[in-house]
């Protein structure tokens, strides 16, 4: 890790979520940073102003005051502007979600984190980049399929009545109006009657059927139900992949482990959690490791 010059002027971008969640920690961080370096403070009201502040940073070193989502937003902005490799980021974690910052070695207290910004060292980190230009800093998880997201069973039945609430014949305004009115009433009654609760087996997450490839080699295919998939940036520009298949109905098999530079997941529509953000559904997605793609200031080793 390289020591970063503390004399550099700072651009302190304070995420609006941090201001709402913990204004006192924001104030403490700002005071510590202002006492140790020349600072310009920016208070964006939303994502667009956040991105504009980073784009206009000039020679100032950006410091994000916010939670994991704010850090991810900053990395995404710089990556999509193709400025990430030449920019070193600092973060003072403030907010509800700070697991990612902690796992990357950033102190979660405002004083310690602000001092690390001033006196810390640059740690080069790998990055997962997907084929839609999204980024993953810490971990990627594909959870089981949740059947609760499926539409209610009777939607097709209601749609098939042909008697929408706004139709011209719904209340007898045309030929066959009486029959249309009756169907409308029947549909309304079906909507108002309480549905019996679904069985627990109908609402529990079910295993997905996915094909997972690492560097073009299949780790698991569609014929094997998958409980979960996780991908994290490892060492030496490699991604570490863990696939948890099911060996039979409800019987969990040993995890399948692999590592490589590209990971492709395909199959039925699936959602995935990248750091603190849930994306999808998609049918296929490929992630590629970018070795040492970004720099983060962390406390200097003692």
C-alpha cells in the first residue's frame, strides 16, 4: 500500500442519506477533515447532483461521507466515466448500511475514518464489472427463487371476464349489458372475498435452475437445482465462486468451488444482490474481474 499525500485538497461529498440518518457524525467528520486539509464541502440533493459533483472535482481528492450505497454510487460514476483507475477514493461511513466499508478495512467511527482519510494509505482493489457496466465491490449473491413474487393465481381469471371497470358496456350501456353487469359484480365479489392463505411450501423460496460457467467451463448446469450462488473478488485478479446445489429434494449437497476471471450465469429469470443493491430479473449476466481497478484509502499499517 502507498501513502497518500495529506496536503491534497479534498472534495467532501456528503450523501443526503447520511445527513438524514446521523447529522452529528456528519458534523464530526467534516470538522476533522477541515482541520487537517483544505476542503470543499458538497451537499448534493440526489444522485444526479452527486454524480455532477464528482465529475467537477478537478484536482481535489474525493471523500464520500455516506453508507455502502453512497460508496457504490461513487465507484459506479467514476467507472462509467472511465476515471476510476486514476482516482483514489476515500469514504467516511455514515448511515444504516456499512458492512461493505467495514469489510474493505475502513473504520466505521467518524473520527477514525476521517483520520484515515488524512493519514492513510492507498489500497488497490479488484472490481467485478458486468456486461451492463454495473460494478461489484464486495460480494455478489444469487438467492433462491422466491415464489411469493409470482402474480396471484386468479389474475388470468379476472382478466378473462372481458368486463373491465372502465368498459362502455360494464353497466348495461350496450348490447348484452345485463350479462356484462353480472360478470362485473361476480368479478368484484371474487376480489373482495378473502383468499385462503397459501401453504407454507407455496411461499418458501425454491431452488433455481441455473448454468454457472467460470472461464467458459460449466460448474453447474440447468439439470441441477441450485440453492445459492456467490461470487467475490479474490486475489491475483481472480473471482472466487461458490455454488450450493441440491443433491435431492431438500437435501443440500457440498458446495462447488471454482475461481476464474469471468463468471457467466444464465437460465430462468433470476435476481441478484450486488453489494447493497438488488438487480434483475435477467436471463444471463457475465461478470469480469478487473485487477487493481480502483484505489481506496484505508488506515496506514502500523
